[in-house]
C-alpha cells in the first residue's frame, strides 16, 4: 500500500512541477540590440520597446510582434509571427524568412528564432537572426553570422 501511495504521490508532484507554463498574454517588451554581424541594419546597444501578443493552445505557442516594431520584423523576415512551443517554462519559437534580399551575387533570407523563459508574468530571452543563403561567394560574411536582440517582456497577471 505504501508503494502505491509513493508512486501516486510522485506522479502528482511531476504533473504539478512538469506542466507547461501559461505564457499567453499581451506583453510589453524592452529590447536591446546586440551586435549585428549579419548586417540587418540596427545599432548595437540601442534600446526599443515593443508590444507582443502571445497565444497558446496546450504546448503550441504563437508570438506576434505588434505595431511599428512588427512592421520592422516583417521587413527582415517577411512576417511578424513566430511559432513553436513551450516546454515547462522554456519557450522556443521560430520562423523561416521569406523576405528575399540580395547583395552582389548573394541571395538570402533571414530566419528568426526566439529562445526565452517564463518566470511569473515575465518572458525574457533573445531573438536570433541567421541568414539562409544561396551559397554564392558574395555571401561569405552571411554564411555563419548571427545577429541577436535581448528582450525582457512583462504582461498583466492572467485572469484565473
């Protein structure tokens, strides 16, 4: 009897501790531009604000960058929407860019990835932009570049 109780207790503890965070909400984010080796066009260490809408269905998550920052993201990636999942408190979202760009013989798009963690009503992490190129010699600096932005976003507490 004691063994069954221990197994049931462990299952209950894991269900409570191992469940996915509720990351849905309307966030206000402070964004700090990192280095820009991909040449996206921002100034390192410049800070901006943005609003984001995060929706969630189970572990599936969608993040939309709103307003003028959303338009800026859409010019880089071709969309302002990232999709992925939450695992515990870890959020992993991505988008394959569709906004075609060229430089000499180099044709490329940027792909975006959001890596973040939820802590209460705060979502903090980074956005990484990587070039997907046609492999032309003119793409040399874009082949392995990663431009990053750090962010710290807060939302009003969810209504229970």
